[in-house]
C-alpha cells in the first residue's frame, strides 16, 4: 500500500478503528467517521472504506452505492455484526469488494488482511482495465466538453499515426475534416445533453501522414462522473470497409463479365439468377431463363446427373458443395466439356436452393480467346497492362482515345495519360503493390491521339494474362458527369448571386434549400432553416394563399404563379414581397414540393400607395372643378341669347361631363385592378361569353347580336378576363347607333381566339397603335380607358390584343389566349392528378 493513503472506517466502533490503525503500521492512516454524510465528504484520497451496516443517517450498503457512482478505484469492505442472505445479496449488488460478518473473523488482524485483499483486488482490476484499454484494437479517448482530448490510448498510433502525447491537450476537431467538423460537434453536444445515450459518428480524420482516414466513433458522456469528467469515445478505422464495398462491386462486375456460366436455382430447381454468359453459351438470355427449369438448356441426362449430386450433398451434413464434370451443348449444338461446381444455399438450417458455376474446360488458348471476346464487348473501356505496356485494349477504349486496337496495343500506357496524372497512377500502383491490395480506383484525364483531354474513372485489379501477372483497368468516360457537376456548381453560384431570396420546400412545407439572400433576409443560417416549416417566416394567411396557388397550378397547365405576401424575418418588420412560385416534380411527374423566388416590393408598394393617393386627390379636385365649370356654363347659358355662344357653352358642358365620366371610369378601373387576382387558371370562355351575350341582349334590346360560340372553350387566364370581354362588347355597343355585334370563338391546339366585330365607326388608328404598343408619350396618347383595361387584363393573362379594320367599315378586335385543359371536376380522365 502506498505511503500517505487513507483507509476510512465508518461506524461507532472506535476501538475497532484504532486496532486497524495498529495493524496498518506507519504506511497507512486509518481515520474514523460515524455517519454516511461525513464519509462522503471525506472520500477524496481514500483507498478503502471499511463500513458497519447500521449508520446514523443510512446504511453501509447505501454508502457503497455512492462510492461506486463516484469512484471505481476505492475498495469497499462491509462488516455487519451478523450476516444474512438478503444483506449479502444487497451488498454484492451494491459493489462491495469484501463482505466480512464480524462473527466470521478471529480478530482485527484477520480483518486487516481482508482490507488488504480488497485493495489489491481493486488495484489489480484497475491495472487490468488500463491494460485492456491500451491493448484494445479501437482507440479509447476521454474528451472534455470543449472537445479537448484529455486522454487517448496508444492504439491511436496504429489508426492515425499519432503518439498519444501528440494529441493530448489538443482539440479533437483539429484533426477532423472541415466538412465533417459540424456533424462531429453536434454529436458531442448530443452526448453531453443525453448522458444516458450512446452516440455514433462516422467522419474523416487526418492521419499523421497528411492523408485522411474514415473512422467510426461511439461515445457516451460521463461528465458528471468525477473519475472520468468527460465523454468516453472509441475510435475505429473503417477505411477498409469502404475498400470492401468497392471489392464487392468488383466481384459483381466479374460475375457478369466472366466467361463461365453463373447461376442460382430455388428449392424447386428453377432459375432465380443467370449471368450474361448463358446467352452466349446457350442462346437463352438471363431474362428468358428466370423461372425456368434447367431442362430448357441442358439434356435430360445432364439434369439427372446434377440432381443426383445435389441429393448426395443434401444427405451429407458434412458437405455443402461438390464439383463434377459433364458435357453440355453450346448454342450451335456442339458438345463442350465443362466443369460444374454447385453449392447448397441454406437459411436457418433450411435448404433454399443451389448456386453454381459452369466452366468450359477446353484448352487455355480457347479460354483466352473467349475472355478477350468478352472484354472487347464490354460497355466500358478495358485495358490490360504488363510492365507498363498495353497488352490488350477493347474497342471501347481504343475509340475513347481516338484510335484503333492495332494502334494502341503495345504502346506505353503513360502515352495515353495526361502528364499531370502520371504520379496518381504510379502512386496507386505502388501502394497496392506494397499493401498487397488487389484493387484500386481513381480519377484521371486521358490524352487522346489528337491531344484532347477526356476525364475518366479508372478501376484497376491485378490479373493473370497469358500466364503472367498484369493489371486490368476498367475505364469509364465521366465527361458527362463532370459537366453536370460543373452545371450544378454554376447553378448554385447563380442562385447565391441573385439579389432575390430563393428557396425550395417539400410537400409538407418544410425548407430543403435556401440561397444566401433568403437566409440573410430571414435572419437565420441555412442549417437552422433547412427542415424548418415555412411558418417560421410566413403567417398563416400567406401560407394558405401559397397553398391555394399550388393547388391551382396542380390542376392547370401552368407550372408557376405569383402572389403577394409579407415575409417575416425573425428580428424586424414584415417585408412586402412578391413570391414567384414554381412546382417541383420528380421524373414521374409526381408533386414533390415547390420553389419560390421572394422579391422585395417595399419600394413598389410605397410608390403604388403614393400614386393611389395622388390619383384620388386629382380625381376629387378634377370632379369638383368640372362641376363648377358646368354650373357656371349653365348659368351663363341662361343669360345669353346668341346661338353661337350657347353652342360653345354646350360644348363646355359636354366636355366637362366627358371628363367627369372619364374620371369615374378611371376609378372603376383602379378598383378592378387593385382587387383582382393575378394567378392564371383554367376559365371556360364558351360558357362565360354565352352568359354575357345573353345579358347584353336584355340590356340593349335595339342591338343585334350574332354569335358563333362552342359549348366550352378553356383558356389559361386571370379571373378578370370576363371584365375584358365585357368591356370589349360594351365598347362596340356604345359606339354604334344601330349596332350589329358579332361575337365568335375559334380554337386550335395551342390557342383560343375571341373575336368581337361591329359595324360602327371603328377604332381610330391612333388609339389602336398606342394601346397595341402598350405605352403612351406626352405627345402620343389614347383618350379611352376601356381599351386600356382590355389590353392590361389580356396581357396579364399571357395573351395579346389584335386590332383589324375591315375595308367595309366597322372594327374587329381579337383576344388571343393560351388554351388550357379543363380542371379535374370537368375532365374525369385527369382524376388521377393530385
């Protein structure tokens, strides 16, 4: 026992404590306390606790449990005055090292020997645990809450190449790959927040040689345990697991590429798998063989031979595979000697079928020829090199570098590799040679015979070719993939460069992506927003409007729409915004979410508000002024008898009334445009026009209406399109003395045209030109607002207004709109669209 350490006696038998001190000599101090509370306060440098069972404020068993929770290197000896089975069980369960009833010992010396035995047991256990930790395959570390490494076992040198002294005191994140650092810190935080849970993380850690290794860590927080005071983690190198996955993929490639026939049969003896070699050997493709009996491609005697071998296997518990030779016909009917190797497939001890390989055992030259044929017909480029020279290339590889097999075979492999990648190829080869690793994979650029560069992915493996060891490379052209990656990176840069916020949400309304502008506007980083519901920055009313728009888009030909909303940053006032929404669908056309572009329209809204105020004030003043002018003109007219003067006064009154009428028309247009919905949706013009013409016939009995209207004519337009058509017909009626109005609808595959013709004075050329152009100048303007309203609504609906002047007089106005499919309720065949 080390000098200066303390044995703590807990109980009221001070004489026993004094006797223990006498037995211990000078090497150890024996101290005595009477209560559980005092004992807990005194545990800091104690090597062993000797406790009575009954204490003033608890029991010795309770004290043992407390010691075990806080210390794992303190021995505990329980000394009851008399023992019993229940107490013994409780003591063992609590973690007592020595259970010593007073009646079982001859004196204090005997008790002291038991104390020494308990201390030695704990010391030995501690050394054993440390040895286990130091010799474990996984590295064991203790990490402080701030990620500082407080302890790490020697195994880390085998895994990452560092001596423990090189890492202790450093933050663990210093050797974690930057792209994985946040995930690792999140996992550590999760462990600290949930100390009862075990957490896992897989990430890249920097090796002492500068490379990266994939490691898997598993840990649990023991921050509250004074003996640990941190998170205990195990670290395991899983780089080989990645290599294993690549190896399995290589095996899969080989199974499909080998010249042997590989197959699997179920318990009823029917094909469940057949590789491509079956088609070349037997003439039956894998698709044709699945579900069939082998008798489809083998003679009866061979099938019987196979069944006999299988029965012998199933009856012999010590064997699970067998090999036999037979002769099989090829697709041309020629007999070929073959070697068949079959193995039984079992699951939970039950027979589930067989797997087998059929190998042609003709002479080696024929095998090599068949093997070369197979390589030649592969989709990817394939090459076999020996001592740096290309001994074999298939047609695909020759075409990839712009030559023929004759030109390429026999040349130095580095003649076809970009100089900058020579080192990559050499390092991969030398590393696999030194590690005795069979396969490798890397990306390089080939240099064609014309000097062009082609990015490729190369998978290599060592093979035997013509009796000597060589290296086979499967070369895949990845130019399209690289171009696609560059396009995606460009899109990402473009999205982050635009001044508007851009986001994408899934079907449940949760963010899946946002550009930098959107995150900055909302006031949260992308990590906090991705996965969050849009309600984090949109109120319920705007969410419902967005959902209504998406439902409209899903039931129409349109894939995008616009609505106004208020974006609500986490800190700040709502921002008036115009949300441009487009649907996201998968390759099957199924709805998977939507994309939104948020445009800040604060300035536009303010301009609109000012213009509205100015417009209303101007109309108010104009109307009042016109009333004054009209009243004074009428007063003057009563006092004047001169006909010419009265005629001029009448003109003043007429013009004033016209100005008042124009002001009222402007008010109506303002109200109409201010309250209308801009989203386009399917609208049935056939039904709408029939209703409007019937109303005009009642309203204008002196007018004649001729119509050519289909029962239905669906267009993609805003709901205000009915106002545009109404104004168009009303304009024709009001500007013709005995109007003959012709209303018709024609349609083709892409568009629907509404034509309104009359026999009136026609629309002045200046009006047609200005409205058709869509803008006015100070010296070139139109006087009528009705045509402007028609043009605005039609253009908002994605259509155009066409004016015509017939030679016989009158006017013709056509509204050309995009055709649309009926909504779900009007087209049963589309009921499957959601």
